[in-house]
C-alpha cells in the first residue's frame, strides 16, 4: 500500500553579494493534513481535509476496518522548497541543485499504536576543527546527497481515552509550533515560517510530547520535553527543553469567525545550566475560503556561554494569502527582526508572489505553481549584503 506524500520542486534565480543565499537547507516534509471538523473550508484552491494524526487511519477506513491489524506503507519521494533551483551569484554563475528529498514510511501496529520513519537528504560537506590555518580537507563524497534521519517516532493514540486527535509521541518528531503554523501557512515550498527561517526554532527534535484537542473544536494544546538542540545536532549535555503551545478558537460555531485562532507558545531551555535559550511567541491566524492570514510575534533570550552577555531579539511576521475560486492565489509576507534589542539594526524580508493551485480530484493530492520575488535587507551594522531572489516554485503533493 502506498501513501500519498508531497513532492515540491523550485526553479530559483538569485542575485546577491554573498556566496549562497538559498534557504533550502532548512526545509522539511509536510505530513498529509486533514482538517478537523469545524475548520473552514479551503475553497477550490485548497481541497477540504480533516487532520489525521494517525497517518494510516483513512487507509484503514477505506479498506473496511482492519482494527488491530498491523499495516504499513512506503511513501514516494518528496523534493521540498528550494531543493531544485537555478542559482546565480559571483562564485557560481549558474547551477541546478537538488538538496532535499524524503521517503516517508508509516504504519499501524494496532489502532492504538502507529509509527513514522522519515529519512531526508542533505548535501555533504566536510568541516575541519583544530587544523592549521588555511588547511582544507575534502573527501570524495563532498557535494554528494546523503541521507539523515528527520523523523522516527512511535505514536500512542488517545482518541478513546481523551478526545479525538489526542496522542502521545516518543522519539524524533515534530516540535509543537512550526508544524501547527504551517497547517495554516501553506507556502513552505517557497520558504519556512519566520521563526524557523531566522534560526530560532526547529521543526523536529527528539523527546516525548503529548497533544490534546479541546472538546467542541475550541482549540488544542501540545506540550513536549525535548533535547533542545534540534534533530540536526547531538545532545551535548543534560539540559532539556520544555515546549508548550496552546491554541484557542473563540467562536467555532460562528461561520465567519470559526477560522480565527489565538495561539501562545513558550520554549524554556538552557545551553548549559543557567545559560538560557528561551522563546516566547504569540500569534493570531485566520482561515477562510477566500483568504488565510496570520501574525506572529517573537521574543527570544540567548546566552550561549556563561562568559557572554544576554542577547535579546525581537521580531514579527505578518502575511496573507488571498485567493479566488478559480485557483489563483496571492502571497504577501513581511518579516521584521531586530537580532539584538540593544542595537538599532534591523533585518527585513519582503515576499510577494502569485500562485495557481490546480484542481485535484482527491485530497490530499495537490499541485501548485508560484512565481515570487523576495527581498532581504540588512541595516549597515549587521554587515551583510542585501539579497534579491526571483523564483518559480512548483508543488506536487500526491
């Protein structure tokens, strides 16, 4: 049995004063998402879906049950945003680059226990520490695509004990905020959401977490206990991160307002004992068949070493994706970041694009084309060149 999984491709043209401005190395696979009952319809450009936290639940229902019978599936390959692109910059005038690919393996051990394993592909590069000044070491595999583990977790479904859509996950899996936000912001194939793209959050980490849906579709809460150093790094010490996200839907029964949600997220962590790495995010999102929109605000506190002082950053992102019933959709986004509140220097990101979402015969199958322009500016104190990118992105979710 094969599970439908996403395939995203991007053709990207970049102009910048720096060697490589592509953000593709942080992109990730998205699970097929099925909307919960009461969520606003997505319109013709967004096939109606209800979120399934057990990825094979729908397959079991279509096959006539299978309660308690082990099931599994091997997903297809997915190449995510920024993975295949034409890049132009001084060091390398023109190149096609495939930098990410995914294989999803999911299954049910019983109706209460399921699992997911997702390796992803990244570009290998060799780094040297402790060598002589100017020393460079390479291997024959440098530049090759290699696999590394992105997700590997077991899920214990608590639909019967708590509420539908409640579960416990153990292993390397989603962190509470990023995956949730991207359920509303559908343009990861263009680039990550603000807090992840600027390096404050990761989409995955290793640990234990639980999710609970409030009755009546009033919202949900997701809390986890993670290593805190993301899935890309080895845990260096005994410090752990406690992350919690709570989302409230104030008026789930009101037609126009049922797509409104207010969210708060907090990440309490330490680099080493008493050296904080904390993030506070509050967000407002709105979903409607004619527009999705969102606002998120970030405050962070970092002290990487005991000898360094506290670094406090502050920023926000605002975005909207107006759409028509004919499949056309706009993308407007503005990010504003002050990397250190003790300094006045600002980094901004502006994104504007037009997308066409093809009609699909069966969810979650989706295809879209996006043409966009992205401009990143840095104040002089940040000592970085401005960036400009023009891109053609394609999304294939099957």
